[in-house]
C-alpha cells in the first residue's frame, strides 16, 4: 500500500493540470568558459583571467599587469612563445616551464603614449597544451587626455599651380574641470592661413588651417602652435606638413641600362604626369641612338602618359657617350622634358638572361633552411619631411 502511494505521488509530479504527462527536462551543464581548461592527461593551461581592464588612465601612463595561469594537467606545461600584437605592448620574462599543479605568470606592459579613447591590445600565447596550443590575452581600458586634439597632425598634398585653397579642421576639446583659453594660433609658414573658432566657451574649439597659393615646390614642415591657460600642456603643437607637387612629374628621373652589350632588347619606360589644372599633351619623342625607338602612350587623357624606350640587342653605350631621351610638352614652363641614360657600372642581369641555379650533387647534404622569425617584422614610422 505504501509503495503504491509513493509511486502515485511521484507520477503526480509528472502530470499537468489536464492530466497529461509532462516530460522531465534533464539539467544541462553550462558551456565551459574560454578561460578555463578541462583537466586531463598531458599539460593543461588555465588562466585566472584572459582580459585585464585597466580602467581610465592619463595618456603617457605605463600599464603593467601579470596574467597568472595554472597547469591543471599531468605533464610539464611549456610556454614556447608570447607575441604582443604591436610595438606599444611588450612582455617581460615569463615562466616557460610549469610543473603539474603549479602556477606561472606572463607579465604584460602597455605604453599609452600617443593613444586616446577606448583601447584594446592583444597578445598571443603559444604552449604545448594539446587542447589549447594558442591563446589570446587582452588589456583594455580608456586613455584620457587633459586636452584632446583631433587629428593630432595635418598633411596637405597640393599641386604647385593650383589656385584653390584647401582647409583642414582640428578639434580641440578640454577634458579638464577648469575652463581653457587659447591664444591666437601661430605658424612660421606664410602659405598657411590660421583661424581659431570657439564652439563651446572654455571647452571646445576649432582650428582651421588653410593652404594659400602660390606655393614653392617641395616638402614643407610648418608646425602650428597655440599657448594655453593651463600647465599641462602649456603649449599645443600641431605638426603640419605640406607637399607641393611639381606641375609635371617625371618618374624615374633617369634610365639605367645594363653594362656591356645587351644580350636581348631592353625596353625601359618612364611615366609623365600632369598635376596642373590644364590638360597636358606630349609630342615629338626622340633619342639620338642608332637602332633605338621611342613611343608615347596616353594612359589618362590630358594627365598621365607612358614613354617607352626600346634598345636593340647588341646595343652598348660607350663610356664617353651621352644619350638623352626627350619629349615636347604643351606646358609653357616645361616645353621639353629630358631624361638622361646612365650606364650601369656593374652587370645588370635581365630576367631573360637568368639561368637556373645549379643543383648540388646528391652526395652533399642540402643547406639548412634560414631561421624562422619569432615575431613578424614591424614597420617603423617614417621620419618627418625635411623643412624647406
């Protein structure tokens, strides 16, 4: 009797209001967090955290943080490489071998100089965990500037003959509690017009920089400065660069031909580009060399041309011989363009003259491969353009 009542009571929990049987749902375990690893045979890595939020810092602050991990496996865990995502993020000496049950750390350092706003920097970790050979760590947060300048520098590229003014706008925002006042902007280059406008008194300003023709050809570096009413920074400097293109560009400026007699025909080319407001035309291409020919092809009507030189096989430029390619233009300042030919001092091997590399005898072992780079190459910031 008691057994019957227990069975009826258990079944009553499976019956709905209308008497229908309601299926019982089995509990499902939540998915494992990416920061965790399931213990098992071999090395297993588990990080206490994979993301470190450094909050709000002032620009120039260096953030340092140790990412702690544990070997929850049964074999020695080896951290083979730690690769930061960019040059602003570096790593110190990390624990390379960690015994089962022990912990290690990977120190990370982020330099906030030159950054502003929300930042996220990644780092890749390589280890011998068979389940998680590659992991990603991140530091993130907000870099705060007392005075925010957007963009931090200006770059103009103008044609030497243009009569059109070009304007760039720089926003200056005060993030301090105290109001900010700015002096009139100053610049040593008279080709730049400067105007400071107030958007919100004491909080936001607009600096308008305008190019004013005529220009002199070349690169010009002309920083714009403003004095402030605060001590950090007392002076705002906005690097400004102006590149004035020549009215007619010729690339390359000379033609280099191989030394000695040419084993095959040689067909170098130059590009002539008009950057002015008027259309450009070329005519009468010429070169005073026996067997040589010159042709002109218009790539972009009135703007871009290709001048093709063809030298025959067997041609050789003598040491005292001077050769110049010439072509007439419709530009009044550049009626004739000349491009000199220069003899190479060392033999120049053309693709058609290259021979396959000799195969080493089988008795000799092949040379070892070059060592792999542990980290990708990083490009350096180009140096500032020279001042005119």
